[in-house]
């Protein structure tokens, strides 16, 4: 576990660059556009987390990841026209489990978890208009 916020800067910068190359150079733009936008959302989330780290603010990267993934899968369910309520409920429960474990480990405060959740949801939801 990284206790110092300054230690997050380099890994987040590398992650942002990695997601950039996956989004714009690795995936075919026409055949895989949904997954491409997932990685664009992940890149935007990593950039926002990097900006927070540069401002010495700690945000839960676990919550960014799980809430972003859950939002993307919910969007895919909406797009398919046959939303699976069981899957959506499981994703929400899993998000709660991740948040509870981070609090139990005393790795984050509730505000850090909330900011991570909001960033993960926001970055994926903003891209819905492009592919949904």
C-alpha cells in the first residue's frame, strides 16, 4: 500500500499513457468502439487521479476501477436492450464490498472512497453519448 500521495504520481502517469496507447493505437476504431471508449474513460479517470495526486489529494483507485467497470457494464446492458438486473445488482454489491474492505483496512477515508466512486462513474458515463 502506498501511504505517501507523492508515490502515486509516476504510476498514474504511466497508467494514463498506457491507456492512451490502448485507446488510440491498439484497438480498431470501428470494430471495437465500445471497449475503446471504456479505455478512454479509464484514461480520463487516471488523469483525474493524477491531477489529484499532484494536488496532494488521495483518491481511492480501487473505487475508480470498480465503479468505472460497473458503469460501463451497466451501459452495455442498456445498449443490448435486455438489461440483466441480477448482473447490475451484483455489480452494485461488489462495489459496496470493495468500499467496505478499503474502510476496514483503514486504507482510505469515506470521502476518498466517495471521490473515487464519483470519478469512476463520471468518466464512463460522460462517454455514453458517444457509443450508447
